[in-house]
C-alpha cells in the first residue's frame, strides 16, 4: 500500500504515548458506538441518559476525547455494558516479576558472567534457553 | 484568473485511500501544511496526533462521526476535530473510504471564518468539493470503493 515518505518520516518520531492514546481513544468511541448500535440508541439518546447536551456527546465521539474514568463509568452505567477492562492485578505482577528476572539475567550475560539454566527454572521459562550458547551451557 | 489543480493519491490504508490536492507548480496542500510545521517545531506533538488520527481513520474508515462539519452542511468539507491541539487540518470527506487532505493552520480564533488564512483554505476546499460533485454528476469522475476514478485534473477560479 502506498505510503508518503514525509508522513513515514514523521511517524518514526511519534512518541509511544501519543500512539497508544490515539489508538485507545478511537477504541473507546468505537466501543461506545457499538453498544449504542446494539441497543438501537442514538448519540442524542446517550446525551439524554447522561443529562448532557447532544453537541457535547457528539464531540466526545470524534475520537480524541480524553475521557475521565468518572465519565466512562457513568456511560457504562447508563448503557449497562462494559467499555474498558482492567487487566488482572495478580497476573500482571507475576509477569512483571518474570520479566524483571530475565532482564537481570541478560544484564549478567552482557557483563560476561555465566548464568545457569537452573536460575531460571522457577519461572517456567527454561525451554526458551535450552539451546546451548557460550553463556548458557 | 484560473488555477489548475490535480487530485493525487497521497496514501493507501486498509479502509481508506487518502488523496490530496496539488495546484500546478506548487507543493501539494498537505505538503504545505507539513512545511508550516516541520519536525522539531513547537507543534510537533500536534502533527504527530494528526498523523495518528489519520492512521486510525485509514484503518477504521472515514466515518462521518470522526469529523466535524466546517462551513455549510451541504458540503463535504470537514475539520479533523482533535481536542487539545492548536492546529486544524481541513479535509473533503468523499465517502467512508475516500478522504482528500487540504491545508490547515494554527487555530487562533473560535471560528475558522474569523481567521483569514483558515477561511481561505476552507473556501477553496468548498469550491473543489462543489466541482467534484458536478464532475461526478456528469459522469466524468467515479467513486469506486476506495478509488476516485476519471480525469482528476481541474481548473478553478482563484
């Protein structure tokens, strides 16, 4: 697909934070729109349910509105459907712990230190390191 | 005086073909916009957001609800209504699958028509939009999916 070189060059320097923010914002408004469609409701109906002006809700639905959690919860409440989902805390913590250990082990390898596969055993990632390498044999 | 212009393909995306306008012997309208706000300028963040919004539109479709009418309801000239940025980029939304990028600038006034630069950009897009509708009615251009077909060279009064 054709891409413009000047846009491509600018894309390279787009901060991750902007990338994620715009994508998520569009995800949120598309999700709200999907629920409205499922419930056969219009943006005007949503505005009425929220006690807001239609123009305000219409502005939200353009794709880059910075929704507050309070507003999202209120929309979820009046529509009766979830819009955003928070990732389970325990799973996140476990994954982050594994990543921290892997990072630490790689740091040791980079410093020229030998590490043992057994060091990683507790984290059930041993298989990834089965192939013998100068450092992991 | 008449000015010659061409509608040219700028980028292709999954669901939208993005075109722009090029007046004879000039940079394209979107290039003029990028020239005004080069990388590293104080509006760099705003340009990044605009590009990301266009990427999302390219992926999801140029749906009417993603745009804000600028000018008259009878035309297809819209602004990308991005919150919390100081720049405005104007476009002609032909369909859910075809978008034509125009020029834009810094939003200094509440309404575009209070600013001579933005007003002139919007008026020019309205003229081009009107011309495209006429050419389509005459069968000289066709809209087929993401494509604008036919002779995409025109003349408008400047």
